[in-house]
C-alpha cells in the first residue's frame, strides 16, 4: 500500500482545540500545510476561531456535531487546551487546583468523549491526539495540579484507545518538554529557570513549536496507522534527568 500524498488528504478535516495560540496554533498551521481542512476552536474568540470552553460539555458536544454537519466528516482531533497554576500542595488554593484539573483533565475527557462519539457514529477511522506534558511523568515542585492533570490525561487516552480500537479509532498523547509558549513564558521570566531546564535536557536546548507540530501530524496521519494508546515523549531526553526546582529559583529572585 502506498503512502497517501498531500493531494489524497485535501478532503480530510481536522479540529484543533486550543488552536488560537502557542502549540495549538503551530499544530493548526502544520495540519493545513499537510492538506487538512482545519477547524480551530478556542475559548479566546478571534477571526476563524470557533469559540468553545472545554469545561462546558454542551459547547464541546455542539462543536463536534457542528463540524460533522458542516463538513460531513471528521478525521483528526487534537486537544491542546490547557492552563497551569503554581503553589505548594500544603498551601494550594483548592479552587485553583480544581480549575487546572477541570480544563486539562475534564476538558480532555469531554473532547475525547464527543469527538469519539462522532467518529463512532460516522463509522470511519480517525485519530485523536491530546497534548500531555513532560510533567505527566516527571514531577515538578509547585506544579501539583498540572502534573496530576497531565498524568491523568495519559491514562485517560490509553483507556479510550482500548475502548475505541474496535472502531478503528486511534488515541495517542504527545508529552512535550520545554517549548517557549504563552503558557511557559511566565516561568521563563524567572532568572535561572530556562538554564536549569536546558542543563537537564541531554540534547541541550528547548524544543520548538514546529517539532511538536510535526509529532502531532505524524500521529494524525497514515504513517502511524498501527499506533494507539501511545504516549510520545518529546523533550530532548529531559525525562531522563531531573525537573527544575521552580520554587528555589523564585525564592532567589524574590530574596536575592
């Protein structure tokens, strides 16, 4: 069987949730370059963006029903929506913790639920890809909510892969390490944090949005047709070493 060409994919439809900025925007650009008709959904309104809040099940359900109604098909869904907060477990505000889990984990569940439901209804194979994180496997002090939510996403995707495999639907996650985006920029502003990340990355540099987008595009396409339930670590080897001590860097900044 030959590998599909770009022209073979021109009628494919992809949805990128959280696609208005950061990694999601880069993924949308890459999928368009690969020939997908891309629907960008995000809670931040803008030109060409379908407004959706991943914590609102009615809205998420309507998003995927609308895409199928308009385009008549659905081939790939990427969930890049996420937020983070910072605080030691013993001091962490419970409402902030819940907010991170609600967006990252519960929102991820709702995207898989309703995208998967539409694919099953259509009776066509498809690919569901969720952005997890290096923090899905490597704990970071001060990042309890984010770490817990991202770890949960990986297991959620694996369970979904088990359940949807018989329908030909593949479910995978990508776990990026340090990539400078609006989400990671505040941490990068703390003196010493970026250097600590890089020092603990065997390949000696941050990743790029384009590298993450390429990995996601691989998981969306035919080249990964026999891959499901996989978590792709994409971090320059950072998972082999240690995570930066963010509280220590912040303490040094505040009390030089």
